[in-house]
């Protein structure tokens, strides 16, 4: 159990953090420094130091009892204000000069950002790092199969973004600040990530629009619940708490945030444990993300003008931007996961193609039998054929590729056979207007298709890849539909 815990800390935070997690320098005795036994207070203190936890929730210091009454009063105050606003159909809204002049702040429409808010959005740490990462990528940098920078590029990318060298890490996705900048750059339209390479992109969006889309992408990436909403819920609640009771000490803030989250509907409460993928406490993850976004001053934990403007925006995240119309043609690369050498197919098809139609096309391209269930996963949401009544799955016939893959570099997942789990990654490589409407066409590929089911213990040889034969099969299928 101890070895597993240390491995998890090392994998997510690096070797130096794992050593600090044990919190010991006494190397006497037969054990190594890393595995010397620690009590719960030493482990919690060591873990709090490198990860900036506001408080270890399970550890109570000797003066904890003196603060209980103050915390309860703070929680009661916050909950009373939120219940009052909930009954009136409002969330906590800013009351100062930054938004009071705009009547839209009290209604359903978005408030017009002031020049100070625009400047804060442009200069926030998250977008600054996102622009630096995009500049580092430039005209092209290779990426891994997980669509992140290679390990060899991590030190240089961190230096460009003003981040310290993380040391030995498994993946760029395990460097939280760098991965948030990488995600924000994609959401803001500053970066396009393809199958093997990323390149910087140009965007004409104003800073506030970049901020909204970049922050939305980060919050969704920080959420592991099916709807990708948990981090947004926690950050919104944190802004409510800091707006209502701005001078709460560290322990009181965590308890007050718990009190606010307890007011959420039960379905939303069940997602809170999935916020912030690295296992941070809700208050720690919220402050970390909000500070990078410029919504909270990290030194004083005061809500900034940008944070006051952004609080209503968290209740209405922007719709994903799509670069396509239903008359456009898209080129997809569909990879069969976990295969070496790789097995993939490239297909050109209309942007108006639904996920249901894409399922049928994939069946032809990989010569599957079509005898098993399938599920698409698009940005955390699941889609399937409604006739099978799979739980928490929307109708795959109601989502088109123009909506599911709104920009070049976007991905979705497709699983065929929920038992054997033939997983596919669908990558949108490019798209644009078509000279004439055309049927779906197989235009490339590599690797032989594996046999789906076989009666004997020894599987038969895979079916050789034949581009012309696959395209003819696809044409026959489309002529029957």
C-alpha cells in the first residue's frame, strides 16, 4: 500500500515530490530514505508543502478547537446568503462599479467587459503561458500518441512559459501548469494538435473571447466526471465564498466551500469528487486554477475585477466554436488503439455526417462484423444507438461531425464491442469547402485489419489492407443507405 501511494505521488508530481512526501532525512537502519515509516502528521505536512494544499483535512492541530466556532459562523454566513440568492433565482453577483452599471449583469445576458477586465484577461497568467507555449511550438513540434509534447521538449517548453524544470516526469500531461497552458492554447485557438505534430495557429478573437474558451477548456480538462462540469462547479462555488466572506482564513475557507457545495443538487454533489484530476482538495484546486486565470489574487485571495465579471460566465460556458458548415468536407484519421505497428484509415466525408453514420463507416473501414454494441465519447459525453438503451448515453444520431469535431486537431473516441473493447481514436486532420458534394471516400491507411471473433484458440491471420477494395466496399455500403 505504501509503495503504491509513493508510486502515485511520483508519477503525478515527480521524484522530488515523492521524496518530500515521505518527509524524512533519517537514513539509519536497514530501510532506505524513501521508505522510512512516517506518521500521518509528518506525511500530511510533507505533502502540503510541495503541492500547496491549503490544509490537510484529516490532520487536526492542537489549536484546532479554538477555530471551530469561527468556521461554523463563516459557513453559516455564506450558506445564508446563497440560500437567499437561490430562492430569488440568482447566484452571487458583483455589486461594485465593475458591473453594476451594466444591466445585463443582473439578467440572463452576458455583462459587457470593462477595459480593465479586457486587460486582465489579456495579461492573466494562463493566457500568457498559453501564448508562450504556442510560440515555442511555432511552425511544428512532434507530439506523442496522447497529443502532448514529447518528454525531451518539456524542459524547454517550461522555460519558455516561465515554469521551473519539473525534473523526471512520465509525460507532459503530468506537469500541471504546463498542461493547463497547453489545453488553454488549444481552447483559445492558439494551437492545433494533429496526429503526430502540433503547430501554432493564428486567431482574430478578442482577449476576452480567448479567455472564455481557454478557461472553459481547462476546467473541462480538470473534470473527470462524465459531463466535465465538476471543476466549473467548484470554481464557481469558490468565487461565491470569496465574494461573500473575503477574509476567511485557510481552514475556514475549506469548510465554507464545503457548505456551499452541499447546497448543490445531489446529482452535482456526486461529481465534486471528480474535480481536479490530480486528487487535490476542492479548495486547493479551485484557488490554483482561479489564480492562473486571473480571477483571484493569489497573494490575498481577493476576487479580482476579472473574477467578478467571470462569475456569471461560469454559469453559461461558451458553446464550442466550429470552423465548419454542414456543406464542408472533413478528412479524418481513424486509429485502432494499442496496435504496433499502427493500424489506421483515412477517410474524407461530409461534415454533416452523424455519429451513427460514422459508426457504419468505421465498420466498413476495419471490416468489423457489426455484431456488438458501440459507444462514442466526445469531450466526456457518451453517445450510442438509443435502441440499445445504454445508461448515460445520448442519441448518436443527434450529433454531427461538424459539432463533435469543431476544429482541426479535435478528437473523439469510438469503442466497438464493450467486452473485447476495440478502441479507436478519430482525429480531424483538416476540412473545408468541397468543390462538389461527394460520398464518404477512403483515401489512405496502413496496417492489416485484425479478425474480430474466431472459434479456435489460435486467431487467424489479419486481413490485408487494400485501399481500392475498402473504397469499393464503402461505395457499396453508401449506395444501400
